[in-house]
C-alpha cells in the first residue's frame, strides 16, 4: 500500500464520529478504558477499535486480536500515536469552536462539514 493511500485511509478513519468518541472516552479516563466504557459511547465498538488498532492508535492490554468481540472488562489504551492524534483533534475542536460565532456571518456551517460514519 502506498503512502498516499495509507494517508487517505487514516484521514477517513479520523473523519468518523466514532473514532473521536473512542479517543475522547479513552482520553477522559486517563488514556485507558474498558470495552464496556467504549461501547457505551459509540455504536459498533469492535469494528472501530479494530481499525484504530490497525493504524496504531490503540492497543489491548491483554494482547491478542480483535477477531471476536472483547469481554466488557477488557482494557484498551491509547498508544503514543493515539495520544498525539487526540491532542491534534482537541486543538482542532477548540479552533473550530472559537470560530462558531463568525461562521453564520460567513455562510459556514460546521455541522455540515462533519463526516458521518458510513
């Protein structure tokens, strides 16, 4: 897989609402969250965790694969890469929030700019 294709796949993953929900949940709990905590915040948690693990954003502390649904108490942690991505997303969120007051005047809709899960 070429670098451009990998970049496109990573950006598509980061554009999914559930990716932000998982990262946010893990960040709010100190970088580690159980499968039950993650599942309470996003639909289809196994699929998104599988994709995030493939991109190196999260790891299961119990090791193994995500071929089957993890047990509720299985912990997942952000990797250094996942922590860095979350930091970038938080700064982007704050930047966008600081511009919401000027968005209507400029004809910009931040809600419509959000990419939903496919």
